[in-house]
C-alpha cells in the first residue's frame, strides 16, 4: 500500500484532541517498527535457511546398524553433492551411489539423503589430526537396551569407550539417554560443522588393544601351555640318545590330555558377589528356575568377572545363579537381554563359560535357579 494512502487513512481515523505533532510522531514510529520487524524476520530467515550449521539439527543422530551406519541430511537452498560432501567428509559421487541416485541430476530442495559413516569420516577411538575436527554422533537409548547391545549395533565399540565418552560409572543407562557412539571426522577448512568440534576423551586405544590380546592369550593358556613349553625340550639334545624316544612320546600324551582339559576356576562365586549383596540388601528378591545356556568369552578366567544375558533384569543387575545338580553358585552381571535367535529358545539366561566352569556345568545347557533384585 502506498505511503500516501496509509497516511490519509490514519488522518481520517485520527481521534479528536490529538495534536498534529504528536500524531505524526506516533505514525512515524508505528511505520518504522512495522518495517523493522519485517526486516529482522527476513534476516533471521536468511541465516536459518542458508547456513547449514544452523539449519541442520543440533545433534547428529546415528541410524542403521553395523555394517551400514549413516546419518540423515535434508537438502537446503544452494546445497549440492559437492557442498554436502565437504560438510560430512564424503566424496560427492559416493553420496549418489550410496543413495542410489543419478549424480548428473543433482539434489532437490527438501530432499532427504543418507550420509554413509565409514573409516574415512567416522571415528570410534582414533584421534583427529591437526586439520580435522570431531563432532559427537549420538544414539538415543531405547527401552531395555544396555551398553552391550549398543556396542554390538555400532561396530562393537568397546564398552570402556562408551563409558569414557559419556561419563558413565557403570553399564546401566536410562531410557531416552543421548549417548555418544562415536565422532564425525571432518576437515576444518571445508566443513561448516567443524565449529561444533570437540576434543575426544582419551581412551588409550593402543593400551586397551594390548590388554585385550593379553586376556585372550591367558584364556588360551590351557591349550597352548604344554606345546610351548615342551617343544623346545624336544629340540635341545640334553637327554641321552637312548632316552630320546620316551621323551618324545610323553609330551605327545600330555599335549593330547591338556588340550581337552579346561582350566580350574574357583573364585568363590566371582568378582560381583559383593555388588549382589549390596543390590539385594533389604530388598525383595525375584526368584526363577529354568534352563541356562553358555556362551564363550575370554573374561572371567583370571579375575572372576562373570557376565550373563537375561530378559527381565536391567543391564548392570547382578544375578545369583545356582546349578541345580552341583549346588554351586556364581554371581554374574547382566549385559543385556538374551539375543533373539533360535538357539536361545526356552532359555532362562545365558552365562559366560568361565562362570559355567565354576558351577561345574561345562559348556552344555543345565538346570538352574536364580535370584536378583529388581
């Protein structure tokens, strides 16, 4: 509407008794405030729609499961394969291939595409270089979901890393928790997301890997111990030639026996016994009976840290498991629900083979009774 028309309308509708100078002052202020408000709205809209770091959601949420992990991006004005590729550190043509889109046609405003997370742009322990920035990528914890299941879903990221990145004291996480699962790795000079970069908490990746290898080696000691010790003795000519034959025969007999034998395990119930006592102190116990299955693991053989899967107990709960035949008991911490696969049908729980060994059950299914606090 022309300015003169607005002015004439205001003069016509002016209330009597208002001096001219006051009327014109009120009119000018009203006129300026109206246009200033529109100008401010326009500026904010431009910032929102044309700056990718503002327009995209505040937190990067991971989608999919190993080995197909990705982020979701909505195309904004002036964005194309090249700008989005620079933003997420992904080759432009790879974006088209991953989304089954023809690269030549380009991208459309409002279109939703997937951003693949690969070794090139996704870090779960590797530090950034001087030219790179790390942006946290999150997972929203679902009901009855524990750290163990989350770890399996996302490249089997070590539980200790998840605890370190999220300042968790234990394996228990609440439903709806926004959990850092890794970091988007981008180039500082190319990605507008780099301004959201953070320092990854140190996880001692190399040290952790060595410790895990040592633990695996210790778990395999019963199988490798005799051959490693006896092979050098066979080669060293210390014994007289006449006694060579019996010396060679004895190690073979011993090695056959020891490869079938299992290490003796007795930690008086295990490492988590005290935690069970504190969890159940002055609380009502849940008691159940059923069949227990066994899974293989390297943990528990040297430290008595036993773990299990159970559908009803919250991850982090310690369950007392008693073998109905031997009467022996162990204390195992719940990692997650029993995996939903055919071989687990009818099982009350699954526990580590080290725990089953202390129970005198071996690696076969057995009847048991359990108790824990909800």
